[in-house]
DNA sequence: GCGCATTACTAATACGCATTAACGATCCGG
DNA sequence: CCGGATCGTTAATGCGTATTAGTAATGCGC
C-alpha cells in the first residue's frame, strides 16, 4: 500500500527570499474572499456566459486597487495562446547609419497600425546571429516567436520564407513578390499610378510621350512601364517600343542630341521612373537643362515616384508619391488578418497623384 | 470507495483545428527520442550540474533544426528565465512622421548593440497616437514581457517607472534622470564636453568667454553650464554670473547692442547651448551676423551640440557632437548588465569634440 | 563483487492566468 | 412540492518551458 506520491517536491524553488514580489491574482482573490477564477473573470472583461454579481465585482476591483495588482503579460499570453507580437524582419539592418536607405517611412505606418490594433513589434535583424545560435540558414525561424511576421526588402531567402508559409505561419512581404507561391504581400499600385500620370499628360494635350527607364526587371519597374503603356493605349496615343527608352546607364546614354531628336519628332512630354539611384530622372533633368528647355513651357516632365535627395530642392515634379507609410499600415492590416485566420486583405495600395509644377500644356504647334 | 476524480476534464479546449502550429519542445523531444526536459537542457545552454552527451545533444539540435523550433517567449518568461528580448518604450511614437524629432539616431546604436549581444528588440507601441484605448494607467506594465526595458524621452510617467524599478524589473532610461531614485540611466557627459570646449577656446588665447543659454532647468542645460563654468575655473578665467547670459527668449533678448557691449568689455568668444529649438545658437549667430562679425577673425563662436537643421548649411561650428548612437549602445549595455544581475555600467558617454571652423585665436589686442 | 562516485537522463512539478465543466442555490411553472 | 431553468461561483486543468530530485547505468578502487 504505497503512497501515490513519495517523491519530494521537485520543480522550481520558491522565491528565494521573502522579497515582496508583485501581487498575483491568487492574492487578490484571498483579499476579496473569492476564488482566483473569479478574479480572472472580473478582470477579463465581460465575456459571454460568465456572469458576476455587482457586489463581487466591486470586492474584487477594490482588492485589485488596494494591492496594486497588474497582470503578468507573460502568463496572460501563455494562457491565451498568442502574444500580440508582430515580427518585423529586414535582412539588412533596420536602422542603418545612412538614413536614406532605411525602412523608416514604412515603419512609420507599421508602428501606427500595429499600435492601433494592440500589437507590439519585435524587431529581428538579419545580420544579427540571434539568441540561441540559430544563425545560418535557419535564422528566419526566430521570427516564429511572434504571432506573424512582416518582411522588408527583397533579400529574404525564398526557401526559408516558403517553409514558414508552408507551416501556416502568417507572413507578409512588403513589396510585390509573385514568384513565391502563397506568399502574401502588399505593394504599391504602380500600374494605376503610371496610367494616371499619362492620363494627366494626355489631358493637358500631349500627344507624344516617352518613358525613360533603367534596365531593371524589378516588379516596380515593369509595373510602371506597364501602366505607362496602358495609359497611352487608353488615351489613344502611340505606344510601342518607340515610346520607351530603356538604358542601363541613362546619365550617359540620354544625350542632349537624343533629346533634341525626340523634340523634333513631336514628343512634348517625358516620364522617368524612380529608382534607388534616381538615375533616370537625373539624366532626364540634366539633358533638359542642357538643351535649355524651359519646363513646362517647352516640354513637360513627370516622375513616377519621388525625386532623389540631391534633386529635391528643384521644382516639385509632376507624378506620384509612393505611399510608404500607407504600405506599412496595409502590411500590418494584412498580417493581422492572417493571424486572425481571415483572408488576406487587398494587396495593392494606391499612389497619390502629385500635380507638381513640371507639366503643363504642350507648346502651341505652328 | 469513490474515485478521487469524478469530474470530466475542464480546462481549455484543445487546438480547434488541426492547423499546424509552432513546434513545441515536446515534439522535438519525440523526434529526437528523448524527454522534454532533455530538450530544455540542451537548449538552455550548458548550466552547472547538467551534463548531456554529445550524441544526445546533436540528436536534439538536429530535431530542433528540422522542425524549425523556437522557444515561446511567454512560456520561457513564465518559467522564470530570460527570453532574449529587450523592450524599447517611448512615450511618443517611436517613428514619428517628422524624422527630425525621432529617436532614430539612438535606435541605430540600440539595434547594433542588441544584435551584437543576441537580443531582439520589442517596440512597445503603447502610447502611439492611434492607440485604441490600450494606453491605460498601467500601460507600462506590458514591458514586463521582455527581460528589461529601455525608456526613451522624458515623458515616461515617474510613478509607473518607480513601480517597475521597485519590483526589480531592469529598466534603463536614456537621458539623465536623477530625480527618480534607483532609476538607471545613461546620458551624455555634457560637463566634460563643455569643459573641453572652454579649454579649447582658452588654449587659443581667449580670456573672456560668455555662455548663452536658454531659461531651462533640464539636466542637459545645467550640465552644460556646469561644464562651462568648470572649464573657466580650470583655465583660470573669470567666471561668475557675468559669464552666463540666460534668457527665455534669446532671439529677442540677445540684441546687437548687447553683443557690442560684450565685445567692448573684452569678450572674444561666445558659447551657445544646443536645445530642441536651437534658439540660443540661432540668436548668437544672427546677432554676430548683424554686428558684422567676421568669425573667427573678430570673435570665436562655439556650440555645445549640433546646429539646428536650418543652420546646418553654414560653417561647421566648433563644439561637440552628441554621440546618440553610442548612447543607445551604452543603454543596451547597461540594460544587459542589469538583466544579468550585474552592476550598472558607466552611465556617462563622452561627447566627441568637433574642431569646426568658428573658433580661432582672438583678435590681436592693441 | 560490493560500496560509492559519476554520468546521462527523466519524472514531476511550478510559473500565473484563462477557460470551462460542474455544482449549489434560487427561482419558476404546473 | 418537484423537475427544470437560471444565476453565481469554483475546482480543475492546460498553455510551454525551466528546474530539480531522483534513478538507471557505468566506472572505479579495494
């Protein structure tokens, strides 16, 4: 006839000293003369089914106030099976020394939207080796700590991402990313925005428009061209290869001569895409200046994005702004939806048209 | 002879659906053919007393990798360990729309140092603008999820902070904060930096130097003045109230007349403090310009900090730079020390002297 | 080949809270 | 006055991990 429990009590040692730790629900319960469960129910806000008498509720709340009780978030999150944490992972440093290349504008929206939804943010850095030696090819697994994760930049390794997605871990990529089946993403609607700019120019009376773009296969570039061509088509203007000037080194290739040629051909408006370097716009800007174009009198210019910092003093270019904060917010919205088990939300975010001062009516034709 | 347990099993419902959730230690254990405790031991780093054979350790690590296991921070926290998470809490938005007012420069250092030490960062979005009422009086308690927390800005409510400190939660405040007993902080060593600037001017031959400061009791201001006066004293130069010009509205009070008066009295160098607004420096700058001073030929100027953005195009002021990234890094170092139960590290961070071009030898005296 | 120390691992908690089946009490209709 | 419904509360359990007492296996000296 053996005792079912002979062992001395294992487990963790109780508080080493009598130091006053913060109060627990159990202590509140004792003071209020109720059970711990009742305390939890009172504090947990009114849920369905649970009914608490007003008298009890007050006793509990009084005890809570008197003890200065605050819930332990770790315990709550353990019990609730979620932790209200959204991950933000960027392969490069999230806060590089050079502010220009940072994700700051996105983070503005990410933080706001996350806060509005009651989420906190966990920042993972790709470059860091990370806690328990989880470096190497499995570094991305660290993000599983959060309820879901946002990826910034185009360097996140595809196979790791695929693994996360396959495991049902909520992931959202900031920037279009079609090649990865099942990966949720949000991106700017460059097609519509490009179309809109062309429509604006066409509305001003321009009949021949040329796009200057860099030699790049990034979705952001091809989308802009796509929108540009679509805009021409819808306006009944000539499209085709002649309407697009593509160069790996526009600053060198976009000569004054070439620009004069276009002007002679009846081209009255030029559109450049925005890129990291801003080379397309800079080349167009310089060539126009060199030829002595008075913009927008002699010709109109438009920029599909924002000017690079070194050209931001000049006149505000007609075009559109990439809504980076809104993109960040949209990404959080989608991530929150995925975490909640809902459908992904709308991935495309509209770009705001920017009237600017570099586009006007084409010069009168004699 | 009654069964000790008749009740049906209460408690929480099991996983509602068969959706793949994150792997647990138990699953790793099953895959590796060991017990959950062994997994915990292997992952917990080698502690005293626990010995694991290399073979078992490898089996476990393989299973961990193969399943993509990462520990649940809430659970490890609850089990009274650490979770390699450091909190970052700012009363205002961490990423304000206006980059100028952001904590970005600090975050650069915080991220680097945290990454280097294997910590990830939790950004508590607590007090951000759009917060859906989540910012109760106990909002600060959320930070307890992390191993420790960094506080940015001077708006963190004192009583809440005190509560955290009293409970033994590791907290570091970025910026001097003496009035709160027991609060650890890191701050720039404005006293030494101010002294150094004065020493530099004295070394150039200046004998009468005046400090222009705003009417502000912030530690950053009083420290600068303290250092300034100390510098005068060590150089054997006249200090006292006459050496400090204090004004709530320097742009209005620092007239050309007053400046001329100083010059006539033999003052050859002027020092201004940096503040949010940069008013002291701006006033000094404008007055000097108005009087027609050729700096540094006619008089020397120095700035205890960096110029405001609108004056950043001018000549680089002699003075010092506030080492914001280093401050962030130092804060993380101290926080890590506190988390590890060690003593707080050195709170003061040296400011880098900036030679600049606005200080030179005083004009020859005839 | 018997104690005893060491090694390698496991069983059994405990952490603080949320959840839920169950239970006593009261109320109600017939 | 009895079966059922409703209300208010509680006991019991689980979340995932860290910790520690205990144990089986092995090595060692005499």
